[in-house]
């Protein structure tokens, strides 16, 4: 009797997850109206059990000067937020990174809020020296992308080690002011730090 109930509940949860992923895709398609968007899953690690329907959407650029964008889909119903990475080139590393961070955020939600930093333990892309992300508002795209009903989309902005240390004694707003003053190229995988020792 209980087994049947549990199976039904699991089935209903899977349907809700699939509906949610479709909602995310529709949101992205409205924002990137003329772009192809691919859907990926991740089949390794604990996220397979925690979020079996977790997906990453890849927004494909139409022109060489446009970035690749990778967007998580699956943690929104639990945490009210999703993450995205803006990349100068295509790489499956971002799918793995988003899956890893989605799993971690389910265990440590307080550490994955707006304005927090995340150390991913390796370069965010090959040949980069940056291992930290700042969880940021989606400045390049604005509120049209940020808000989807009760879910917000936050940008994982790669920052230097010096910028990460700066945040130990300064506010995120102060660091963002430095970014604005310098005019950082966030697609330069080894841009100069805005904080000089």
C-alpha cells in the first residue's frame, strides 16, 4: 500500500520537475528569441539522486562576438534561484560546474545567496587562474532575465583571488564600483585584477 503511494508521489514529483524545466526553457526562449538552446543533463555525483531531473540549458551564440551562456534548471523550486555562467567559448566544464554548485547549494543554501562567493576548487575554464565566482545580479541582461515568477536567475561572475580577499573587508557594492570604474571584460579569462596588492 505505502509502496504504491511512494511510487505515485515520486512520479508526481518527476512530472512537476519536467514542467519546471519546460518553464525555465520557455523563459529563456522568450529572452533569447532568435537563439538555439540545447538541453543537457548530468549523470555523475550525488545530484543524480538529489535532483534527478536537473538540467543545464546552453544558449548558443549567433555571432562570433556573442558569448555562450549556461543556465541551471532544477534548484528553483527549492531555493527560489538558478545560476548562469557567461563563457567566451563552448565547454562542458560549465555543465559540470552548475551541477556541482546546484548540489552544494541544496546542502548549504546560506552560502549560495546573492553577494556570496564560491570557490570551485579549480579554474572556471581551462588556462584561467580564476577559481572563485561572485554570485551577482545578472547585470549584462537585466531584470527581464532575472525574474521568472518566484525564481531569480543569478550570474556566476568569475573573480580573481585578490578580489575575493577584498570582500573580506569591503562590501560587494565597493567591489562592483571597482568593476565599473575599470570597465572589466568579464569574458577575458585572465583579465587583470581590479585589486592591486
